[in-house]
């Protein structure tokens, strides 16, 4: 069984320490390395390192000015002043995969490890970077144009890398060298190694809980939506993956407006690996496991469940919503 514990006490914080020019013409290569990222399976049980002290830690969310280099694919960490991709003074319109529908820019912390990154995208559009890139190799796969190039990156602290995407463009990936990726996962070595001393990981910041307006399951971050710089932050699948890699307890925060169906879907994802539907159909908590297409949380790890974030405290974006709901001021999420 997966153990769920209601949580009320916070942990400490964790951080690891423009105009975009066109790519440098560079030298066209004849072949590129294979994308090393693979899918993580959900183990039923794993041994925990009993030598660890019982310490927990907060992990931060995604923003270009946050020095935490987390995902092996930089595209999962692209952010801007207004969301994932900016188009002028607002977030660019995006497709269901998080790809910009107009010319847009976004950035990633330059604290990613130095090395040659495999950059790829589909479509006849273009992707340029504030780093040296080779001329893309263009192929046709099933009638879709596929583009691949190498980007040479030098690690810098307190800086960021800017990208410009020109549609039509989909399936953007900017993948770190294999030597920098924790084996069998889509996270960086450094990120996993920094988390290993801790037995509980709290995802309040990573979920962008403060001020979130998410209410329905369809509004959560989905694994195929690209960058995690969204209203929902990390996908729950990312949280489950980290729990399985580290054999750590996970501290999950529920959005303050989450519906009963949202809570039901979340529980079934952690328990059975059901990602749920994108139609907000009613969820039956007693139904047998159905469409299991994601990893479930291993049975060694516990789940600490917290409603929003410190509602007893002075965070107005959370506290005021609950107070107003209790007083009958807010009848539906759309009334906020």
C-alpha cells in the first residue's frame, strides 16, 4: 500500500548553485548521438538507505533565474517573464504540447553542466540559441521534417541561455550529454546527487502552489506539455519518478481549489499509475486499476499530503481563497 500522511510543517529550501542571435553556422556534422533519455519504470518496492538521517527538503520550481539545473532536457525548463515562452509583453499562445504558435523567446539557467547538447525539433520552423550551434541536419520522418544540431554550452552561474523559436515547430528537445544524465532517468546527475542525503522531498515550490488557480485535473501539468514553468509546475509523473529514483518520501501539496475528482485522479496516479483523462470525467476512487500508462510510486515511499501551503500563515493568495470559500463569497473557481 501507499502510505498517505497529512502534513503541516515545512522543510528547508533548496537551490543549486536579450536578444537571441542566430545560430553560428559552424560545421555540419554527418551524424548525431542518440537521445539518451528513457522512460522510468515504477518499482513495486526498493530498499532505502538506512544510514540517512531523517531530513526533508524543499525543491524549487522552474524559472530561468533559478540556478537549479534539474532536467536532462533543457526544454522542460524553458521559462520567460510571463510563462514558458514570451511573445512581446505576454506569454505566447501555445499548442497542447507547450510549443509556441508564434515567434517566441524563452530562457534556461546557464548553470547546466558544460558540454555538447543535442538540439532537435520537428517542423519547417527554426530554433536558435544564445550558444554556438552547428547547422541542423534535416531529415524527413513519416512526412514530418526533423531537425537536429549540436549546441556547445559552457556552464555559467547567475546567467541564462536564451532561445528563439519560430513556428511551425514542435517536439523541441535540448538534451545534455549522456555523461551528465543520471542513468535510466531524465534528470541530471548533479540534481539527483544533491537530493540523495534527504529522506523526504517537499514539492510545494516545484508545484507553484502559491497563487495557483488550478481546480480540475485537466488543468494540471501533463508530461507531454514541454516546460514545467506552468501554473501547475512539475508534472506528478516527475514527482513519482524522483520518489522512485531516490526511494524518498514525497510531500505533495494540493491546489487550494482542487475538486474532489482532482484529488481522486491524483491518488489513482500515485497508486496505480493511471494518468487520467483530459475530459474531467467523474473519478471513482473504488474502481480497479484501469488505463495504467505511467509509473506508480513505489510502496516503500510515503506520501505527505498538504492542502495548499501553510493556510494558517500569512500567504494571502492561499489563505484568502479558503476564507472566502468558507464565508460563501467564492462559489466556483471562476469567481476568483
